[in-house]
């Protein structure tokens, strides 16, 4: 019998693989139609598959090649039909950044929340962010874990 | 019998009440000793009660009076011993902002993840953030839901 934690691990692995390959259909198959998404960039909140799909495609287009995405410090909690995971991502290759920053990459915080329905786990909520300097109003992209 | 969702609602209500009142002991009683916290400001990640307590006290000190904190669009999922909730907070009264911005407040995204152990629900992970403009490197504090 596969543990619930392993099922979430598989889902998260598929999520990162689909992001790297910019495979939008494979990626969206992991999200609930009623997904509520808090992304690094505006708006404050995205609701529903259509909005989240458009946002992923916008993000994919910021990379010339595949997306360099690593997962670190993954922690999963699961019970019954609800699970959550938090992790750090190292994101490399974004063409909107300086060459140096793009190569070095930057660290993101990622929280992924899942629910099981009809024996299928889907992501129903996701929250990705960067810390900011409140006083200067600047985004902090050089922080390391 | 109280539903698990209601128990989480009570916990979240206590959390906001304790924040408003700047009651650090009451607030910390809701968090697991092994809490992993992603806050709006650096560092990338806070781990453990001591670091999270210091960070809350730092935040409390940014307000002359009580903290103006409202919860909107709350959504809770709970099953067995795991639960997560996402919501928006309207945060008013921060003395580090312009008088106008402080009065108007700003919107934050908030994800709170809980686990039950020995019949007690505690927050084991929390993620709070503001969206940013990736190209200009600016924090966006005027977004509305």
C-alpha cells in the first residue's frame, strides 16, 4: 500500500517536472478546477483553472529554454483527504533578470495544499512568494536559505 | 460534536484576536514548537518558536496602537489530523507607512497549515506575502481583491 505522503510526493514531483518542461496540460492536470492561487506577481489572488493556466503560460514565456527549477527542504503533512507541503524552490534561467542573476537563480518560498476527491489528489491552493523590504519597497532576490 | 472545520475556525479567530491585541503569549500558544514560517519580510524562512516569537514582537512594535487586522475570503479544508486555510488580511495602522497608506491599509495573502497532536490543533506552517513587480523590483501594496 502506498502511503498518502508518498502520493503527495509523486504529485509534487510531477508538478516540478511539468514546470521544467513547460508542459501546460500535464501541469494543469494536477490542479483543481476551483484552485485558489497566490503567486509572486499580481493579481492578489487567481481563482480557477483558466486564470491559473494563463498565468503559468505567461511565466513559461519568461524563459528561453527549459525552466531551471529545484525543490529543497520539502516537508509534507497528510491525513485522510487533506495534505499540505512546504518547500523552497531555486529558480534559474528567467530571461527578465540580469544574466548573472538568471544564472545564479533566486530562492522562492512555496506552499502547496491538496485535497483528495474520487481517489484523486489535486492541488486546491498554492502560495508562492519572495520576501520584501517593507521600508524601501524593494523585492529581495538575493536571500539564501 | 464540534466539526474539525469549526475547530480550525476558532483557532484562526484566536490568532487574529491575539495579533490585534499584540498578546504574544496567547499568539504563540497557537503555534507548534517546530513551526516553519514564511513571512512577508526576510529571512526566507523562520524555523521554531523562538525565531517566530521574535518576528511577531518586531511586527507588533511597528504599530503605535492595536493592529488593525481583518480576515476576508476565508477558506478551510480539514481531514483527520491535517488542515489548511487560506484567506486575505487587510492590515491597517502600520507606523512605517505613510499616514494615508497606514489608514487605508494594505492587503496580504495568508496561508495557515495546522496539524492535530494529542487532541490539540497547532499551526505548523504559515505563509504570508505581498505580490511584487518582478521587472521593477517593487513591492505592490495598493492591490485590492
